[in-house]
């Protein structure tokens, strides 16, 4: 039974579910891990493109966000996952990601619509500029960073493949010692 006043940690995302793409992403992730840099890799079943991280909000706000997503209208479109990169930069990586080389404009448009709707619900705009990507790992120190930076440079054009974006999901993130567990709260399909 939900607790009154319960707060949920939520985000809006596009999940990667294609087994071929997941195996290619896994191979790139294994190469990243093999550099020996200290990191927390993202579990394969959790790989996704975040359209908007919202954070902790009351359950009532989560229901409003789910309602907002149901009003979104978008046609299915294809994206291409390509290129290894890092935030804030490849030579000072804190987050290692795979980029989106095609379909980024559609993702940006969707993000903009979501952002506008969230601001109507009183949720502050995202502080960082939206950069479509799929996070592979979070770096936890500086050991072997030069090896990781070299790998990022070598794989800056790596092609993972294309996928159809035909649904977006409101996800709950439950933080555990073993890593986050994601639960889909709402799914909206393209029309």
C-alpha cells in the first residue's frame, strides 16, 4: 500500500530493447571496463536514453507527469546510436556515453515538448542543455583515465546501430546498494 506523501525518484526515457543493439553496447561497455578506470557501469537491462531526469517528486506530481505524457503526440522515428564520448570531455571523463548521430533533432523536439509540459506543472527547467546520449558508465576516480581517454578517441565513430523510437516511458528509479532498479510507471506509444 503506498505511503501518503510518498516521494518517487523518476525520469522519462527511451529504453533500448533490441537484443542485437544490447549485445553491441555490451561489447563497447566491456572495452570501457577493460581500461581499468574505476567506474560504475550501467547494467545492460537498464540501458536507455534519458529524455528528462526529474528527480524526487511526490506521487501526486508523478501522476500529473504521467497525464502530461499521455498528451504528447509523436510519430515513430529512427535513431542511430553511434560514437563513444564523455562528459565533461573525453580527456576528463565522468560519464562515458554512446551518442545519437541520426534522429537527434526528433529527440530534441520531444525533450522540448516534455520540458514545456513539466514547467506547466511547476517543475524547474533542466539546468543542463539536452544532449541525446546513452550512458554506459559513471567514472569514480582518475586511475587509468589516460587508457579510457585513448579508448574514447579510438571509438569516437563506433557504430552501434539503428532503432525505432515508438514509445517513451516514465520510469521510477529505486536506489539500492547493488545499483538502481528501474520500474516503468507509464508508457506512451507513438501515433
